[in-house]
C-alpha cells in the first residue's frame, strides 16, 4: 500500500521515461513500480526449510564441549586428541565441512588458512591461527569468479582475554555464528549456483580480528571478487525478557574504510554517505527478508558496529569489500566475555542454556537466502554513471553490460535522498542507457542486473560523469 505522500510522487513519476538513443523509450517502457521484495525462487525457498534448529543446537553444544576455544589455548596433538582447546575445535569444524562434502559427492573444497601471529597486545607469544573454510564452486566458469561468503568466529574468551586455560563456553559469542556458517554449508551444498559461495569460520577475533584480517588480506592480494561478506557474531537470541526475537540487527558501514580522499570529497559533495557497497548489501538483505519466510526480520542499523565493539566484517571493509554484521536485537552482557559464575543472584557466562536455537535457525535461513540469491544472480552492471555535463532536470544513466553474460535485463532504482530504502523501480530491458524525467538533485539512483528467472544483482549507485 502506498502512503498519500508517496502517492503524489507516484503520480509524478509514472511513465516519465524519455527516449534516448540506444536506451529505453517511453513506448516500450513499463510503468515504474514500487520497489518491494524480490520474487522468491522456489528452489531457494525449499532449501530454507531444511535448516534445522536441532542441528544448530548440536553444533553449539559440541563447540562448548571443547572447554575453551581461546585463540591462545592449546592446539598440540595431545590436546586435540583429548578434545580440548582451539585446536580440537578447529579439527572438528574441518571434519564437519568434509562430512557435508561427502554427502554432496565432493562438492565442497575444504581448506585451511594458517599463519603465525606475532606477539601483540592480546597475543603474548607467536601463535598459529587457523581459519577453516569450505568452497562451493560456482557452476558457470565466468560467474564462478564472483564470491559471496558467510562467516562466524570459532574462538571464545574468558573475562581475562589472556586466560587460555579456564572454561570459555562461547555458546552465543560466537558458537552461534559458527553454527550459522556450518548450517548454511550443510543446506546450500545440496544446490548448484553460477557464482561461488565460501563458508568460513575464523579464529583470533577476540584477540583483535586476527583471523579475518589475514583472510580478507589474502582475498585482496589474490584478486578475489568478493561481492558480499556476511558476518554472524552473537546471533543466539539471548533469552532475556527484553529480547526481541522477531528481528536481527544488520550493521553496515557508511563511509567506506577503503575510501580515497577523492572518494570522500565526492561522497560529501553528493550526499553519498548512505550508499556504500555495504549499505547496498544491507538493503539487499532487507529485501531478501521480505521475499522468503525466514522467521526473522532484518533491522538495518546504519553504522559500522555497536559502541565499544568490533567484528570481522570490518576486516573485509578495510580491504574494500562489502561486508555487514548480523547481531541479535538486545545483548545480555552478563552472558558475554564473562567467567561462568553466580554473583549476587546474577548468573554469568555464555552458556547454551541462554541460547534460543530456533532464533539462530531463523538467522541461518536469512543468511542462506541471501547467499543463494546473490550466487544465483547475475553480476552487477559495470561502470554505472550519471551524466552531469549539463544543467538539466532530466537524469541520464549509462552502464556497461553485466560481466559474465547472465543478465537478461536491467532495472533503474531510485529513492528520496532521505529514504533508507529503495522506493521505485523501472524496468529498462536490455538497454544500457536510460533517461528519467526526474531531477538527479532530488533522488538517489541505482542500477541492477536481472536474469531470465528474476534473480537480481546488488544495486550499483552511479558515479557522476562530466
């Protein structure tokens, strides 16, 4: 339903598309529509039903059983054999990915990313840190170069982050995020996608984002095309009375960490602080949440992270990749970074008893739906520009075809500069140029690619071209 305010704008924009050489014409254009949720893919919808709260519970219980998963805890052969410490947890995660791969006929390539972290504030001595990940290679040779990934950190901590021996269950922080990555791998490995999906678990988060920093840096150095990084950290839906289990927060940076001085000047001049690639990813997640029955609604929080906190998505942001953080609506700090104990009638500690496993399953469905939608979609259009050579009230956009050859057409999106979400969409067919009778001064534009089945790419906000 369109509000009265939007209705006025609707009347103004319907059919207002100007003919342009090589672009869309008023005669062949469909009327602009409200930019609502994307159409659901029946295969993705069916896969989401396979997400299991019981499997998630079993995985979190198993992670807790290792006693501590502190990054600086034991990882020698004896400790691994005894099922204690970060080394044992790492080997179990790797074995789980390998089991999923056997079940899908070897469809997953299971890998480790190991390095030695030199001493730092939270690393008292040289420490081997190992990230474990599974790659579901895309089926289309060109589109397989595109990567979307999901991650959670497998390490945990005590009240004293340098205490490597005492129990640190880490059920919510971040057994829940690790369980999301594992469950997404189990469910989506049964499907095929044109693009590549990586299911990742990192270590070293509590010591300073060490694992994710190394992985993101490796991805950048090797030229990986990472379109989206979904970080799940504290998605256990802590069972406090004030918790809202109907929503999950999605944090996204505004000013890109990798922005150059020229980028920053352009963002300031044009009001682009709300249109980073991470913000477009967050909006995409919001649309996915409206397209599929995932059980939880994305709550977009337009800031990098919570006060006094950080997360692994920032490591990807620093390398120029779009990345967001999923976190439960209300955290209970008695159940994070605390030794297990009871004081003054308050129960401390990050125990499985405080985790809502159905909620974690809902968050896993939202992640899986986002990964599957992006991996099914064509690549975003390239070199999207907004022509600003002349003073005029019409707005002309141009773009190159979507790389990879899967795009059947394109859509122009726009919204008021004050709106958090895309409001209108105009289908423009296979054209690579469109002129809208809308003032570029009054709205924000974007262009996205669409394939023959209706899968939509991430939107790309144009850069001005003079």
